[in-house]
C-alpha cells in the first residue's frame, strides 16, 4: 500500500525538483506492545529508522536496521509506504512490521535517545497530538499513526 500526502495544496507536478529523502522504518511488536525510540531533546517518539544510503537498496537498508534493532533472525514484512510532499522536500518512508516471539531488542539508550515498549492503544493515543519542541512533530506523529494503523 502506498499513501501520498501533499502539504499546502501541492500537486505532484509542483514537487518534481524537490530533494528526496528516503527512510526504512521498523514497527516492532510483541504481545500487544510496540517498540519505539524517544528523542529526548524534543520529546519525539518514533519507530526505529535508518536513511537509505547512496547505492543501497531498500532491502539492504531494512536488513541493516533490523540487525541494529533486533538480534533475532526473523523476517520483517513490508506493510506501507508513505510519501509526503512539501514545497522543497519530499519524504518517502517504507514501513516494515516485525513480530517478535519474545521482546528481545537492542535497547541501548544514550543521552539523545531512549527506547521503550508502548501498548498499541497507548501509542495510538500518543500519536494523536504532539506536544514537544520539534517543528515537524505533528507531521511525524500523523505519519507514524497512519503507518501503525495500517500495519497491525
């Protein structure tokens, strides 16, 4: 499934010269809970993600992200791609669902990012409104909400 979102009444023809940013994102679930990262400086919660590197395939990117996030050898399943178009930039986010038999993830926290498990319904409620400092937090939460609803 692909969902396209156009900001400010843009049309696709308005975005042909945009810079394009591509990410792979991993929705990790276990027993009704979802694994998320929290960027502490602006209290932004989001799914684990990695930018697609130059000459890297989407399959290689998600494999790299999955190895960073989860030590278990389980195949993730692509669920949705969300394409967002803004006046100067376009963002393509490929979401993959990873259902774990046990909650075994690399939850290495640092000064910038915390990791945690959220109940699915609590996470959906969290994504309904952003109250942090990131100027794009509302758009990020809308995108994560759409991805979660269409992945589980």
